[in-house]
């Protein structure tokens, strides 16, 4: 009898030990919430749909309630606010200037001063832009309707940063191409990285049935010619991916990998000599916000962050394994330039989290 009891106890002890180990492993693999290191004071009702930290890490630009706002991250106070009447796509032009590109018709791409929020310059008619970014000598964005006379509906635009004049795409034979056009479907997300001094890589996703496209853009002597109108870039299509509707894409800063975010989760593709090959996948149900910018890769390439609609996941970029999660509904996020912090827009405010190894 005692032997039977002893055997049963050993079984229970074994099961409890196994369960404890599994719980500890789960705790290690999926760490608990990060603690917020800072937060901006709550403002008026509404949420930020895009946030971007300045290249020097001292200011935060955000779009909220159809307003463009700039905050000082040292004092956590708002510098200025500009009423826009629409949700623009935003980017840092450099440390002293920001740009906003319209999301609706009959508005222009506009550059503002960081110091006072005053308008510095205004450029092309850029209707329907959802996403924009600055990289090296280029400004790239999703296209809406006609930009000057060169692009049609759905064709992403590429501008020369020096004067905001639009490039025309050509092949090595000098023929004008519409490689990035996709059956008049407007772009959903766009990202660019600089591979060499004169070469860039660009990735685009679209609103519905179109595949994601990855291209190489090569600058020529004519590209830098300030007198040439219009200037041009040579463009080569590298590959296309079939992706679910509404997917977003992000390229690492050095172009070594890219990540696709969709309602089905995340897929990472690594560069392999001449194209991108699928390397890892993280499957989970994600509510992809139509306007919120909810996918980011840290500048050092170590982390991938995304909003799921329920929380924020921080994953190791190497294998898309969860490093931690922040249990909060979020509408947009971005990394600091030094990759040490993750800023998250949530419930009428923004909070910053320190990332740990």
C-alpha cells in the first residue's frame, strides 16, 4: 500500500515539476510587459495614427485628430500644432525639417520647420498618399492621383530630396517604365533603404489584389543634374510577393531583410545574393489598422515590433521569436534612432519603453 502511494506521489511530483519548468520557460521566452520609461501628457480626444522620432532622438512628430504635432522629448511638452483637416503621411526630412504628404485630394506635399512649425516650402500635388519615407537623397511615397505629368494613379512617387522634383523611372535602354504601377491600385505602404552610394532598394504593398513589389533604383549622373527636367532613375524589378490584402512592408536599414505584416501574422525574408527568400514566420491573428503605422524594424536590425490590435509584440529579428509583449491596444509605433527605445501611440497618448537584451 505504501509503495503504491509513494509511486503515485512521485508521479504527481513529476507532473508538478514539469509544469513548473514549462511555466518558467514560457516566462523566459515571452517576457512580461515592459515598463514605460516616459509618456507624453494626454491631450485632446483621439489617437495618434503615426509617430516618428527625430534623427537626433530629441523630438517626436505625430498625427492626431487631423493635426500635425511636435513634442520635445526632454520636457515632454508640445512645441506646436498645425490643423491639417486630413491624416497626412509624415517623415523627418532632416533634423530641422519635417514633411507631411496629404491623404486626400487637392493638397500639396509640405515641408515645415522643426523650430516653429512654419511652412518652408510646398511642392507637388500628391493626392491620396498613405505612406512616405526619406532615405539618403530620395523621398518615396505611395501614389494617389496624378503627380505633375509623370505618374498615373497608383504609381508610387520618388522625389529628389534636394529640390523635391519627381524622378521618372527608366530602364538601361532609356525607356520610361511603370514597374511600380499596379492596375490603378493605390499604394498601402512603402519603404526604402540605401544599398550603395548610388543605389537604393524599395518595397511597396498595395490596397487589394496587387502583389508586393521590390525594386532596385539606381541613380545616374543625370539624376543629380539640377537642370534636367524631369530627372530620372534606372529601375529594375527584383521580385514580387503574393500577400494578403492590406499588407504592410518594412525593409531593414541595410536591406539585409524585409518583413511583411498581414492579418495572418509576420513573414521575414532574407536577402540571398539576388533576391529575398522566406526565412521565418510568426503566425498570429492581427487586426491591421487601415491608417495606423503598426510595423517597424529597429535601426540596428535587431528588433521587429508590430501592433496586433490587442497588444504590441517585440520580436527578435533573427528568427521572429517573441522577446516581449506590451499588453496595450496601440495605433502606431516607432523606434528611437539608437534602437534603445520603442515609442507606442495608445489611448490618446504616447509612451516610450526601454528595450532590453
